[in-house]
C-alpha cells in the first residue's frame, strides 16, 4: 500500500512540475502580447486566466460585452412563452473553461472592500445565493475585461 502512495505522490509531483513548466512557457510566449499584459492589470486576473482569455477570445468577434458574456457562459438566459417570462437562469451554454476561470477568479474579489466586494454584498443582500452572486460579480467584471481587451489599455479603477 505505501508503495502505491509513494508512486502516486511522485506522479503528482511530476504533474505539478510539468504544469509549472507549461505556465512558464505560456508566459514566455505571451510576454510581448499587449492584450495579455493589460489583462494582468485587472483585479483577480492572474497569469493563467489572462493567458486563457488572450489565447481563446478574439475580441473583434464580439460587438459588445453582452455577446462576450454569452460566449463565456455567464449571461443570464430568459425562458419565455408568448408574452410571459417564465424564469431567468444561468445559461449552461458557452465555454465551460472560461466560465469556471472567470467565476472562480472572483472568489478573492468578493472578500475585498473594493467595488466588486461591495457589489457581491449588495447582491447577497437582495437575496441571491453565493453562486448567483459570484456569477453576477463575474459578469460585472467581464465588462471591464471586455474594455481592456478591446482597447488594449491597462485597467484603472
């Protein structure tokens, strides 16, 4: 049994080393990319999220932030029949990797005293659950991300 545990521990260590090497290689490849550099200035965006956004999003394809939110899977989906609106739910469509990166990168922001933390607390005060409020913060932050990517300028509060 302990031989299996040592083997698994060695494999995990190798995988972490490989992941670190891939992150360093990705950062080196994107070092001169203006969009990548600007994305790193957005609160809560680290090298991994910035690299994923810079590589997988062609910002010229999206006329506004709402279309980008839909592509990323964080836009609300309205289900209606005729003239009545039945419910507004989170869409299950979109790029699942981008969606999880954007939502989970907001976890540190919601504990801050900045604008995103205040927005999160306001959403919670309106009765939203943690997940819905986190998605709302991700959507609000995506507006800033869209502007940074479109204009290729660093984020400023």
